[in-house]
């Protein structure tokens, strides 16, 4: 149960990262846009890795 809550919060964080990237891109702050994009890619990759490992653990 706690795992699902943490995954939900993590997913919400990814959505907020997308909002911040949009905000920085529209304001013309390209350094912050690039930094947040790199963090978004890392966070999304880790989210997918953890989610897939949880699915594998549930099946076995």
C-alpha cells in the first residue's frame, strides 16, 4: 500500500516537473529549462525502473 502511495507522489512530481519546464521555457530561461529537463528524464527513468520491478515482484 505504501509503495503505491509513493509511486503516486512520484508521478505527481513528474507532472509538476513538466509544468515547471513549460514555465521556464515560456519565460526564456533556457538554463533552468535544460536543467529541469535533465532532472525530468532522470526521474522518469527511475520511476519506470521502480514501477517495473514492483510489477515483477507482484507476479512472483
